[in-house]
C-alpha cells in the first residue's frame, strides 16, 4: 500500500518554529512531525510514501535521505510554487499510477501536522468494502469549517465558516456537519477525474465529484484521539497528552 504526506505548507501558524525549518521537521515529544506520520503509516501496512515539499524542501530531502530506518520507499515531490492539497496530489499522480502491485489499490493521504490514533487499516478496509472514490476521516468536534454529509454518510456539501451559508452540492433530507481530520483514503481512479489544474483544494474537487454522483463517504473517527499540530500551543498540548499517555482512543461523547 502507498500513501502521501502533505507537508508543503509554509507553516505560518507555527512561527517562529518554522522560521528556519519546514513544519514537517518541527519536533513533537522528541520526534519530527514527518517521522511520526511515517511511523503511523508504516504501522498500517504502507510500504511506499511520497512527501510533497516547498518550504525548506532541501531539508526534507536531506532528512529522508539521511535516515535508513523508516523501512519504506520514500519519494519527495518538490513544488516550486505551492499547489494546495489537490494540486499537490495531482502532481504526485505518477507515484500512484506506476506499474506494480499497488497500481489499482487505494492509498492514504495524511496531513503532516495532525496526530491521531485513528485506525488507518480499518479505514482502508471500510473504503475498499464500500467501493467509494474517497473516504474522509471526520468527527463531531468544534471547527470553523465543516463538511456536510447526507443521511447515508456521503459528502453533500460544506460550510466554509461559522457564519457562512452552507454550500450544498447534493440535496439531502437530513444532514450532519462534521469536521475533517486531514486523513483520506483514495482510489487511484480519482486521477482520471481531476480536471482542475494548477493550485486547487482537494475538497473543491471532492465537492464537484460528489455533485456528479461519486460516492465520498465519512469515516467517523469520534472514538479516536486526534489533534491538529498547526500552532505552538497545540504542540505543547500534544506533548502533555503524550507524556500522560493520553494519546490513545478516547470514548465517544
């Protein structure tokens, strides 16, 4: 199985920690975000990973080349200009479409700046059984941006801000607004359906495809630990949780 780690962002919310390094190499409890993400993916059965890089890209390449204990094939997709999540994935399409045993298998996309105990192997199994185009890890937690899912749990819209009007791409009788956790499982056929070019959000592509009838379900991750690491105070909180062994599945509220 293959995966992509999204790590090209400027990390502006993490300044001054990212003044001299990419956010992927900011440390949390003694190891870099990139190392933590790679370890999680390897534990889920991933054998090949591509990491996109822009801000201090040389440092990411040197870090990967300087370590031989990750136990996986690792490629770096350099972006001279930021391509956002969708553009970054599309640029890395070659990695997932090359010939080999994983050519038609689903793959994982994981933000470098999130930490969680989400069961990635279970998420892949659910995705495969459903026959979905993409499966998104979501939870009922506070967020300024929400994705909207219908009564069957399929993507049907989004709310881009707390006071924003919902953008509905597929009408539904009943809906749930859930926060995206930055982890997806995607079928490689998405590359033949991504008409967007340049820099674009993968969520924009998902919404277009959902409006055309593609199945993009939610994977409810409420029972798992999850934290965004995009701010220094979030890193401090995560380190406290790890030190007190709270980085483990949490009960559903």
